[in-house]
C-alpha cells in the first residue's frame, strides 16, 4: 500500500497543467493555427489564454457594434457590379471593366485591366445603339483573381503577376451564367465558367502552362462550384447546377498535364417540375444543400441536404412558404444550416431536431439575398439595403446597417464584416448618378 502526499499530487497536476505539448495540441484543435510546430513558440498556455480572451472581446464588440468602418471606393471604376472575398482579400468589379483587389492585412491595392473593353453594337436597336460591357461576376483566391464580362469572356489575373490578364476564356455568346475558382496547390489553380450548356475549365499554373478545356453538357448550366471537400492531389469535384437537377463532375487536372480528364457525371439531385432556387455546400465537409420549388401536386418549397461521399439524401427540410433565395452551411456547426427566403424570413435548421425550423427570425422588409451564421450569430442582407445581425440565443436583432441599394454581397469572419451594395441600374442617367453609395 502506497501513501500519496498532497504535494506529490500538486506537483503532478502542475506538470500536466504546464505541459507544452498538451497546450500546443489545444492551440491547434481550437483553430488558432495549423502551420506552427511546438518548438516555434514558448509558453503555449499563455498563448491559448490570450487567444480565448481576444475571442471573448470580439464577441462583446460584435454585440455592442464596436468597430471602425472602412469605405473601399474606386471612383474611376464607375458603378459597382460584383464583389467577392477570400480570407484577407476583397475584390470588386466595376462598369469601367476594371477589377480592384484590396488586401486588408497588408493594405496593398491592385487594379487589374480587362483584356478587351471594346463596345458592341446593338443591331436590334432603332438607332444602332451600343451594348455596354460590364463585369458580371468576380472570384478571388490566394493565387488568382477572375472576372466574367457581359460580352462573353472571362479574364484571369495572378495576384502577384501584374495588372494584365494571364488567361482569357472566350465564349461564343454573351451573359456568362456562373464562375468559380479553386487553388489546387501553391502553384496551380482552376477556373470554371458556364454559358448555356457549355462549361470551360482553365488550368492556371506557371509560365506557359495556362490551358483551357471545353465540356458540352446535356442541358443549360445555371451555376458551377468547386467543392473544397472533394479535392484531392489528383482530382477536384465540380458541382454543376441545372434548372431542376444537380450533378457532380470529377476533374483530373494538374499543372503538368497536357489535358483535363473527366469521368461520367454523378447525379446528386433530379426532380422534374421542381426548379432549383439556391445551392450551398459546407466547406471541408460532404454536405450539399439544394433549395427548390415543387409545383405538383401543390406548391411546396423544400430544402434537400445530400451527402456527396455516398450520393444519398440525408434529410429534407420543410417549412418555407416561398422560394428559398439563399442558404449557408457553417463549418463550425456541422449539424446546422440557415436559409433566407423571398418571404423575408430567416430560418435555422438542425438535422438532429427534425424536419422543421428550430426558430424563425422575422424583421426583413424585402427578399433576403445573403445569409451567414456561426456558433452564436446570424448576419443577413436583403433587397431593401438592410443588413441585420441576429443573436441566436435570444432570437432577436442586435443591430442593423442600411444603404439605399440592394445587398449584393455580405460576408463576415472573426473580426470583419464585408458589405457590398450593388445597384440595379448600372448605367444611370446623368441626373440619377449618385457618387457615394453606388461606388463602395
């Protein structure tokens, strides 16, 4: 029989509480960083404590609306057309066909030039009018920035490679439906664009490695998305959305390949007479959500969640009274999702709690365009120009921001809230031109 003295217990617990390897694992598992190693810093316990204190302070500042506003403007660009962000990068496209890239961490600003800014004559007009060119969509990654133009082409720039485009993807017709980008490694990226039934994939690598490959689909493609969860060292998953169906296409491409190979499309969702209104997916996971209207036998609005690893339906959520306009599947809360609807309501679902919404947030006065959630808050934007910040626990609005133009893009992270108000009228008359809210 052994006698264990109190000072021995205290010494053992003290050794465990100050164990550097243990606190380094807690640091990584909490999501504070992944690229460091245990010997790169000292006193990991105090580092974790400092990060937790910063997180609590950020939550307090979010709830009290304590922060500094910044207005990213570009007067030479004309009217704002499209916005996107990734990590610390924010990109915006304008009616002047310029693309502006800001880095919020370093403060760097870069303006990319379009490969073609020529006007197109409108032969159907009585006085042979002009069809203005404008940017329809922008996407950015740590390596590249891409923009689609109304005249039917996509320009791709390298973020560290100057202001001129390194690749141009051309289509025969105008109005590119969708654009998506993905970095497959530190030196190679993929760009996918869709117009009608044609999908083009560009491989952007080092010098002399830019290649464009063409795929003809069976019907018109409305949206393309690269799935980060389906990416591996030799293949990437491309999510193709049609009018009433969703397919997965596996793309084999790399910087050294002379061609892009694709396998047969995998059907994920297909319901006749049920137009798809929104598609969302969870980063680094296998969930894809599809919102659609079912016209027969009676008008129903549903949201199906599929598992792409098994290509099976996981759950079908109900409770919407009008079309689902947007959906977000948060990574931090793997069992939950949030939707915005044309009925001006926000609904939060949990696949562990049943098929109906856990709660509904009411307050918007127009169709909800964007929605995003994390473990304690929801941020939503609508057609009326309002952005609402909601508290999930209390199910009420904390505060709001208003701009006269519809909310075209809204995204937040731990310390930033990015809002882009995009006007409907891109080429207003001189008397209607408003020089502040249309540009930022």
